[in-house]
C-alpha cells in the first residue's frame, strides 16, 4: 500500500474511533508521546485525549472530512491537513464548528501513529 493510501486509511480509522469513543482504537493510533494542540491553544497529551473520549467528556455526533485532505509523505513521516465539520458535546455543552486539522503521522514498525496534531477553528467567513 502506498503511503498516501495508508495515511488516508489511518485517518478514516481515527474518524471512526473518535465517533465511537473507542479508546482502544485510539491507543493504537496515537503515539505514547503524542501532543495535541487544540483550537484554544491548549496542549493535550495522548492520555488526556483518550480519557476525554473514554469518559464521554467529549462525545462526537458527526465528524465529516471535506474533500480537501492533503497528505505529504516524508520518509517515515507523513503530514495531513484537512478541513472537518465537527458536532458533538464537550462537558455536556453542545458545539458545532468547522476546523482545520494538521496531523503528523510517524511509521512505528508496521503501523502509523500520530505524534503531533493541531486544530484551528475556521471563521465562517472563510468557508
């Protein structure tokens, strides 16, 4: 499988795991030392991210990738930039928004894992 297709499959597995709140799948997709910078600039660890899904603190009802995903392979690394429409609740408060995600995937043995991710809220005027 080519890198671009492998990363697209990993991105879809990530989407599925996030929608299902599947902590076990997320544990496979997120590297132990992963850092996620959320839309408010807060740094979150892998454990923080997984705990939010496991506990139901973050409950996603929709997570729709737009058709603008850009994958760039760099040896055992690959970057992904994608615009995503997201709806759900965080701490019981409903939200909906469009976000631009940047993810850095690293090949770890026979699988790809996210080592770094960042999310930016998209102003509606740019849509």
